């Protein structure tokens, strides 16, 4: 059981090629991505953008969502990036074999945003590079909470230890549950939100008042009236066989019923 807290704002910063390269390497072997014939060509999508966005949205309202990459090779991510309103920052490497400098630019932008926007509480950094350690230290000194997301086997352990909370990409909620379209069935949207809140709070029971805001963050076009319901409570009551409701200390609480 928990008290409904004031919603916090979230800034997401993606070192996009870093996490893509990590997933590529895990599939094709060490040093495979660094080869010119593999790196400097149009890339097939490997990163589940929706999965990461959904996880970040569980912390609060996303107000900054910037991804840094040499986008000329990543055009096939177009739909998932647009769907999640990601601002694309183009990074051209200064040489054929040089790094694109995304980690430096990204860290500078994040620190600048922290100084400019006092309402941003959570800083979500997508990438496993040790170069983000100074960013984490500056952000925490400024009173922000640093959430890291990186791949197993390629994330620097010291970077992970510098985060307030770190989650491996592979351990995020599965694609089947999170990669839902905006016209998904309402019960699946509600279930998705409850799973996110339950995992974050460590309890199967979540505050009913917290569910609809998260559904809206994950699916901005959601409207219970589209399903003929007069309110979110009305919509929720239609799925009694899936969701249990009980009176809580501060508000009604909801959990997912166990399948018999």
C-alpha cells in the first residue's frame, strides 16, 4: 500500500548506437559490430524502443526524450521512434573509424537540462558506457535520481553502481506485454499499467488512482469513452474477472487476479 505522490517529471537520454551495438554484439559475437561492413550500413532494428519508453514512463511524466546517434544508418527505427516522440540528435563521427561522440554531447545536454529545468526529477540514461559516470555524479549532486538502462555483458559495472537504480535491458517487461498498439484492448492496457506499478512498488496491489495516468502515458490516445465507458472506474468494473479491487487506506487498490 502506498500514498499517491505528486507525479514527477522524467528526462530520457539515449546513447542509441551504444545499446544497439550491445544487442548486435550479444547476437553476433565480440567485436562484430565494430567491423566497418557491419557498422556502416543500414541497421536492422534490435532495440525495443517501446519497452524502454514504457519502463521510463512508470517513473513519471516524460518531458524530455532525446536520442543521440548517426541516424543515417538507423532509418528502420523510424516508426518506433516517432510513436514514442523521441527527439533525434544527429551525430556525425569526425572520421571513418572514430566514435560519434554521442556520450559527451549527451552528458553535456543532460547537465544543461538539469540546471535549466528544476522540475525534472528522474534522469533516465540508456547506455552502458563508463563515460556516463560523471553525469550520474553531477545529477545526484543536484538532487536528481539517476536511472540507468544497459545490456547484460556489456554494461560497465562502475557506471551501473553510480546509478540510483539500474536495470538490465533484458530484464525489462517482455515485448508481448509492453509493445502494444494504441488501439490495443483496454484490459491489456490496464494490465500493462498494473504490472509496471506493481513492479515499481513491490506489491501486487496498486492504487487505482495511479493506473489511468500511467495508461495515458503509455498510450496517449487512450480514452475510456472510446469503449463506451462513462469513467475509468466504469471501464475497470467491466473486467471483474481479470482485476480485483479492494478498499485501501488512501484509495481503492487494484491487483491482477490469478488465473485458476
